[in-house]
C-alpha cells in the first residue's frame, strides 16, 4: 500500500530524475501507480474511501426495528432496559456480554437520529443588572381544583445573576397578566433591576389587536419602575435563556412534588397557589449568597404599583351588554344607553359609573365569548317571555344543570307555556335564593313530582318558616340586685375616694 510519504518523495524526484520510471522505483512504487498519483495530485490518505461498512455481523439486526420504535416513542429509554426486554422476549438468544454492543448502538442512534439535545451558551451576568420573564404553559401537569381540570399558565420571572425566581398564576398572555405578574415579582423582590428582557410578546400583542397601544402601555409600565426593556430576536429563545431553562426545571420540580403528594387535585386555588409558592421557596434556598449580592444592587421601588388594568370607556348597548376585548358581558338594565368606564384586569372586569364601581365580574377565558347574568335582565324577560326562545345568550340563563333539566322538562310537558314558567322559576332564583331553588328542583326530581314555579315557591316558604332562627324562644331577664352597688359606694366613701 502506497503511503503519503512515498508520494511526497515521488513528487520531489520526478523533476530530478530523467524518467518517471526511475523516480517511481526510487520512491518504492511501480510506474503505473506513480502516474496515477501524479495525475490525481492528491495524497493516498485523501483518496482513501471512508470505512462505512460493518466488519462483524449485527446481532441485533432482526430486533432493532422494534427497539428503534420504542426509542422514537420514548427517547429516554436506556439501553439496559431495552436489553432486558429483548432477553425476556427471546430467551437464550442474547448473552449479557452483548449489552455493551447494544449500548454503543443506542448511543450511535441518539447521536445520529435521536432527539436534538439542548445546548447552553455561557453569559456573563452582573448583580442587579438583568431580569427575564416569560409565560409557560402548565396544562401538561394535569392539575385539578375540586376535581375540575385547571388549565393555566405561569408568568415566570427570574434574575439572571442569582437565578432567584418567582411566578404568578394566569390564564392568558395578555398585557394585564404581564403587568400583574411583573409587578408581583418586583414587589416580592423588593427592588428593580436595571434591565428587563422578554420574548417578542407576539401572543400578548395579538390579543391586544393594537401593537402601538400595547407598546405604549408596556413602555409606561417599565418607565414607572425605571427599567430599560429588551426583547429577544424572533426565533431566538436562547437569548432569554435563564428563564427558558428555569421553565423546564421548575415544571419538573412541580411534577415531582405532585408525585410525592400523591394527588394532583387541590381543595382551592389558594391551596394550589401556596403549593406553587413553596416550590419557588425551595428552589431559591441554594441561591441565597448570590441573591444577597443582588439585593444590594437593586434599585428602589416606586411609591405605589401601577394599575394592572386596561381602561376603556364605552356605551351600554340596548341589550344591556358591553363588548370588552371581543367578549360580551351583561350589566344592570338601568345602565342601558349610559357611558361607563370599564377596567379590564387579568382575571376580572370592573364597570364604573359616576365614580362608583357598579359591577365586578370574572374575566371570560378561553373560547367562550359571553357571560350574561340572568339577574340583570330577568325582569324584562318576565315582561317579554317570547324573547327567551331564540335569545342569543340563552345558554347563560341556566345557572346550574338542574335549571337546564327543569327547562327541558317543562318543554316536554307543556311546550307552549314552558318559557314563561321557566322564567318564573328563574325570577324566584333572582329574588329569593338560587341555591334554594336549585335544592328545591333536586327534591322535586328525586321525588318525581311536578315542577312549577308555584310548587318551588311553596317549598321555599316552607323552608323559611321552619328555619331555626324563626323559632320563638322565651328570654329570661334576671332582676338587677342594687344592693351590691350600695356596698361599693360605702366602701368608696370609707376609703376617702371622691
């Protein structure tokens, strides 16, 4: 086999010797080989074909397709787990000494065909210099509140120097959620960093439907705290790396804690909020030394928080509704045609009229586009019962499942008079008690009795009359013994007290 050294010698001799044959002989190769390398003008190592073929039989060839399917479905599977699986499936076919062969094969698969691995770029950070924030979706943790699925996000805030972190539960990437989350973090932190970095906030801007307005409000928020805003380039999440990496480890910590807790259900949202706070505190425990350095460099907080809401002025429609952020809310019919001021917070909507808050309602989340409160319109529906049949927001006028069942029952019993009778029941819920009417309906359904407003009203009256607080009781008032006061006055005079 010709070496690179022989070819180099050949190239030196070819210009010195009379013939190429002589030069080839002195270089240790035949004339034909010499002419080949002189024509190629490349060294043997440069034309050598890469070794891509196997030199030994692949013992796992027949089972590899199945193992590869498992790896594609669950890339975290270890080679030892797969080896134990095929040993159990094919007894006696594979020996323990072949485990290392499979480990090399899996390692090669991960490098060439497996999922891409996350990489990190070391950055130099300064105490009090930069904070980062982003929203992260928590739905894959399958948290429930009293058995109901609790879909939500976390507004995640982190300091890049100490990695101290905190967060706020929210339900959309809106400006209101961003404002509330950022301000909660800064007031918990007790200070302000020089700069704050976010992603492009495209989801929040999209929800605002007015990029210029969003930019102005966000700039005003940062100016209130004296921070300089930064945003990463599109498609470059690594530029917000500290908080992006924290997302994964934070959610892993939550998932592990939920496993130890042996339940993903919570009694209330406050209980879940306290659970989240505990995880943040645990994660921040090992960051105390650098965090204390950071605290010394933070800027002071302003005197007060900035309102976390968007303020809108609008006129109440003839249907006694307002359109806030493409969502319909009802208000009291007295406000029809009046201009009201609306404050849109992350989780609630407030309606103000004449410097007075007249309504406070949960903000509509998700795909639902309306929330009509039956108490706002029931009196007018009683006057116009025919409007109920094809009312656009009819579904909102069934406070509980039993109200819907009652309406369906009435429609089946008396289609012509069902709307009017149901509205009477709904009126009782508005003027008396919704819970009481719901319990009365449950009682009537359980006992298989006829459902009507008159019957329900009778149940409510009967229950009210038998309430313990209405029972008459004899009250005994003991006579006052004034002799004790005479004795006290006598003792005072004896002591000379004036």
